[in-house]
């Protein structure tokens, strides 16, 4: 799936916060503190999943426009190659 520039910047910002949390969780998990390590790994995963799949109010106009343009504009038919 193609991303817009703002979508890419949003993902980069989320990863900038999620990666350190995930590394801290991995460090704690490997040092034997499974509760804290698992919690931070889960938090890092949740941060990325929420950013990827949650629709925010900023996303709604873009999705509406995408559906409207898709309904109004038809794909050009390709000529038959013989």
C-alpha cells in the first residue's frame, strides 16, 4: 500500500518512540524481568498498530475524497492487444 508523505512522517515519528521502548523491553526480558519486558514490548507493538490501523479525524477527509474520486472517475480501458 502506498503511503502519503504525511503518513510516512507519522510512521517515522511513531517508530522513533516505539523502537526505544521495544529495545528497553527486550533488554529487560533478556535480563530476567519478564513482566516489565513483556509490557514494554507490548506497548511498542501497540504503538505501531494503533498508528497503522486507527482512523483519526485527520484521515477522514482523505478517505472520503478517495472514495468519491474512485466512484466518479472510471479507469480507462486498455486496448486489446492482438
